C-alpha cells in the first residue's frame, strides 16, 4: 500500500507544478507582449495546448479488488 500513496502524491505534485508553469506562462505573456496583438495569439495557443493536454491525457485504469 505505501507504493500507491507515493504514486498518488507524485501525481498531485506534478499537477500543482504543471498548473504553476501554465499560470507563469500566461502572466509572462501578459507582461512581455502588453499592447501587442501577438499576445492574444500566444495566450490562445497556451489555452488550447492546456485543454488539449487535459482532454487527450492518457487515463489510468483502476482495478478494484
């Protein structure tokens, strides 16, 4: 059972770190491209990339015994 806990903890940590990376990318884009039309395109690409990752992320199968 300890192996399952560590895997779950790792998954949660990677989820938090991934969210922080995406948020940092949005904030950096807003500051770097302030007033530039490319900002909207870059933010749209980041948003679509995040949604694509969430939708097409491989799902883990759970076997209940």
